[in-house]
């Protein structure tokens, strides 16, 4: 699908009740779009995402949480079970959308667009980054040759005009994510 002349507002996503939510409803907002899982080593990032949400939601931040079960079956629950898990364990107030694919033949068009706008740029130079590099090499020797989502908790930050400004891998610090959001809200 051609995405060159499209904006984030040309897409929609289904919520956990299977209702179509046009992203145009978020015009003028800063967005964090994140693929998540409930049984991942990065699941604790829900705590930091919720802190960022609480701190900046009234200033114009929205989080679009898209559960995904494509990475080692780490989100096997139903959409409602995922929502219950997040709201009870991590006290999230942002909603979880319908679980969907972010890579492959069944990936949702939104992720095709996001990946075309911001490339995979490596895991960074942290211990977690090195660990993810090792895991990636186990699954594919050509892992760095495409822009697929590599793992759960990859975050895309979108500015108030709908431009995809940054892609954060799960190994990036949440402070970096917050700094990006804060600058976009100023």
C-alpha cells in the first residue's frame, strides 16, 4: 500500500470492542504509539508509560497501546484480559486497543506507515541493547536489513501535526521518550 502522501490521520485502529477509531480524533495531540505484551521482559515499561501519561495527558499527550502477540507469544490473552491486567497490575488509565500484528502479511496499515516513516536504527549501546542484539541474531541473521518491529514496546512518537518524529526501541530509556514528548508539548 502506498503511504507516501498519507499522514497518520489517514489511518484508524480498532479498540478492544472492535470499534474503528480514526486517528484524526487525535489531531493536535502528541502521541506515543506502542506495541505491547503482558508477558515480556519489558512489560514493566507500563509503569513508566503510565507516569508519562499522568504527567502530560492534560497537556495534550495520548498513548495508543496496541497489544501484539507476534514476539514469542507474550500476549496470549484476550483483549479484555489484557486491559484488566494493565489496569489492575500497572494502574494504566490509557486504554489498550485490539490486539493485532505489527509485522508480516497481516500487519495493520498503521504499522506499515509507521515503519516507513521511521527506520529501525539498532538497539543502542546498553546492556539491554546488547542482549536484544544477541536475541535478534538468533532469530534472523538479516535482522537489521528491514524496518520491521523487532520486539514488544517499540514506541513511535507523533507530534501535534501528525508527523512521526521518533522511533524508540524497547532498549531506549524511558527518559529519552519523556524528553521527546516534553519538547513536542512545549
